[in-house]
């Protein structure tokens, strides 16, 4: 009898031991579906790895750098100060680096051109620092009031897809007086070759984008949108050809934009005057590979 009771006790202990070991087991199974619906953070571990992510993002194809082309823009600043503690010049600048995975030759071609641009900007800033020192010495001699000089260089990506990388640059300088002076320009690149785009290179066979752009801009100048921005009629028309230049355009999601700096075709109060030519009006004028994919 005692032997039978002992056997029964052992059996009960064995059963209770299995129950305690299996209770935590269903717990990780229950939260997983609930976690997927409540918080995407938890769903990443149990669910996401099973999804065919590689099929959803076939980006790393070397033949199409559309979503793999990346632009890094970093801010930088520098202040020049006189030995007496007076601020002479404040410089705000940016450095631009383009990455095109799988296409090192394209990447280097674009970055080389951007480095050349930034070297020219830096050289101009350095020359402005010398000017600030000289002008401040004159101000001290004459007893005039000094206002620190300023220089800024900003970059903005306006289009980046499988065909084109385009950037707009804005520069501003203040060297005394009532106001400073700002101007804008653009640079665009073919992401298949790394070449810098020009008006002639972008023209479709048998077409002249330069001539078409000038005609369209001349027509826009006659519209009400530009009536209050331009100099009086007869005093700006000859300068329109200076707007249609390789350094004065950039591409965005809607079309090709040409810029005119203050005083070129309108007064300072008008600021930078921009002319956007929609892509829909440039079919047959631009090469097809520079028109955004439908």
C-alpha cells in the first residue's frame, strides 16, 4: 500500500512539473500576433525577417541608380575677428558629397566638379576676408560705424532620380551699405555618365533647347505674373539671352527652371526672378532620358 501511494505521489509530481515548464512556452507565441498589430517595433523581430524584403527593394542594380544616388550636405562656419575682438566676417558654407553605389566613375566625375565649385567659393570667401580687414582699418581711421561682412553658400537638391541629379546653389554677400547681394545658379548631372548637363547636350535631335527656352521666357515676360517684376518694356529684353545660360538653370520635379539675379532684368526689390518651363511643354525639345519617368 505504501508502495502504491509512493508511486502515485511520484506521478503527480511529474505531471505538475510538466505543467510548469509548458506554461511559459505559449507566452511568446501569443504576444507575436498582438505585437504585430499594435507596435511595428515588436513586429520587426518575429514577422519582418520572413517577408521578402529583397524583392520589395531591388535598388542595388548597377544599371539603375535611381534610389541609390545620395547627396550629403554638411554645414560649416567660420568667423574672422580683428585683434581688438571686432567681428570682421562671418562665413556660412556647405560641403556637398554625392554617393552613387556601384558606379564609382560616375560618383567621382560629379564630386570632382563639385569640389572645383566649392574651391572657387572658398577662394572668394578668403578674398573677402582680406577685403574686410582693409575696410575695417579704413572705418577705424574715419571713425565710421562698422557692420560685419557676411558670406553664405547654400545647396539644395532639386531633382534626384534614375536619370538626373540637379542642384540649386544660393550665394549671398554683404560688404556694407544698405543691403547685401544674393544670386542663384544650378548644376545638373547625367547619372548614367556623370557628365554635367548643358543646354545643347540636353537638346533632342533636330531641336535647340537654348532657342526654345529663350522663346518661352520671352513669352512669359509678357504675362501678368511678371509685369511688376521686370524693368520697363524695352529695357530688359536684350538681357534675356544672359538668362538662358548653362550656369543659370536647374531641373526640379515639374520642369526646367532658369534664374535671373537681381538687377539683370529687374530691380533689386524683385529679388531673384525664376522662369519654370514645364516638362510637358518640352517633349521633343529635350532628350527623352531627361524627362521624368511617367
